[in-house]
């Protein structure tokens, strides 16, 4: 069984993101897979691309005499 909807999420770095949500159900195993996607060229797609990069960044500073 498959269910679809649209979900709006607020991320602290990129702000609001509206994503297509598909939930794939396997009732016999009481499991589900949740997929969040954005259409190419949309602001949501650009936000996800930015998060892919931001998530790998170390944004701490190591200034002499300072704290990280």
C-alpha cells in the first residue's frame, strides 16, 4: 500500500521546505518507508541541495585564545 501527501518542514538553516511525502507500507511486517522528495528546479529542491553541503561543514571557529 502507498500513501502520498505534502509535508512542510521548518529547518533552522534553510527555513521552510515543502516536500512531497510518500509512505510505502508493508502491513504483513508492520513496517513503513517514508520518502521525502522535491521536484528539480523548485525552491525545496535547492534547499535540499544546500543541506547536502551544509551538513558536511564544520562551522566552528578555532581562533587563538578563543573557544570553539
